[in-house]
């Protein structure tokens, strides 16, 4: 009798484990189907439950060009210096038309500077860089930090590995023009692995990168980032997303990078970290956006 009870208990545990693993297996298979549509480009996807650390991933063992997704970790590095008293949110930064770097999701710092020089606070630059993806703002913040190496050391010091920041948007754009898409991608500048991006997001939402106030500030800025819409487009009503997108534009017939990384929160409070990094796809932004929205829909359906 005891042997039968033990056998029954063991079978129950196996069945329970299999049932628990099944949704992840189903999600993995569904994500693979989406990623396959991006060929000959490569779509890296990682979905993590931050409460358990369990994750599923596709094409995760390589670095991807971040483009504007690097604005969230740069903002974290700036806020860490605010926490340390090295910077203040109301510190003024003088910018002139010569500092304009093309690119912004909506009219922002770069557009304002076309009328002439102006002082911006660190707070204004953070808002423009993260919520509006303003390239002029993030390059100003990076100069204020002391360069990409400072931001990378901050991340490494916090246990975020596989994410590196080398240069700002302006310098990267010039590198594209000088060396071309393949050379830039092969250099791995301004890049992250899916694991690196997921670790950054997990540590951010857990309050392990910056102070509680700075954590809420950055997550608030990321939640306010609604242009362009990618993962968010696939989420049902009631779901929230704190994210940062990144786009290289189409160069030489390919999108060098088309990205979205963020934290999805379901109406019941469950969270999932979602990283989608697309490299070298021969697709229109509209088609790629549909893939990202499909991932968002799949993730919400698995929660």
C-alpha cells in the first residue's frame, strides 16, 4: 500500500510538473514561428517571469545592435549619479543648434534647438530621451556622464552583463555612413544580448539599479513611451508596458536593428519581461511591427 501511495504521489508530481512546463513549451513553439518569419533576418526573443527567473528564448546567444533601446540604460546611469549627488535633476545643460542629432519619435529637444541655443535641465533631457526617443537629448546625457564607457561600467557593476554602450546616436550614424551595415553589426558596438537586456529590466523593476524614487521615475518614463507602438500593439486592454524601442531605419535594403524591450504587467499584477531584438531583416517597419505585436499577444495569453 505504501509503495502504491508513493508511486501515485510521484506520478502526481510528474503530471503537475508537466502541466506547469506545458505553457512554456507552447509559448516557445509559438515564438519560434514568429521569429521564423523574420528570416533571412534574425529575431532574438526572450520572455522571463521576473518572480521566478524562468524564461524562454529564441536566438538568444548573440549580441544585437541596441539603437535607441540604449536610452533606458543610459537614463539609469544618469539617475545613479543623481542618487549619488554627482548630478541634480535641475542642473542646466546648454545646447546649441550644432548639437542637434537627427531623430526623435515626436518633436522634442532637437526641434526646439532649431530656433537657437537653449538651456535644458537634466530632467527635461531624461524625459525627451526616454519618452520621445530624442537623439539630441540622449547624446547630451551621454556627454554629461563622461561617455559610453561610464554607462557600461555602471551596468557591469550592477551585474548587467552582455550590454555595452560605446557611443552616442550621432557617432553611430556617422559610423554607419563610413563603414556600412555589416561592419557596424560585426563590431558589436552599442549592443546587447537578449539576456543582458532582460537582466537590465529585471534588476530595474526590482529596484536593484537605482534608488526607489529613481526606479519609479525611469519606469514611469518608459511607460509613457508610446511612440512607436510595437509589443504594446498586441496587448489586450488593461495590460501595461514600460518599454523602450530602438530603430536603425532601412539601410542597404535591410533593417540593421528593430527592437523593443519592456516589462508587461497584467491586470492581476503578474509581470513578464519581454525582449525582442531584430537584426538584418528585409522587411518593412509595418511588417516587423506586426511580428512584435504578435509576440505581445502571445505573452499576454501565457500570463
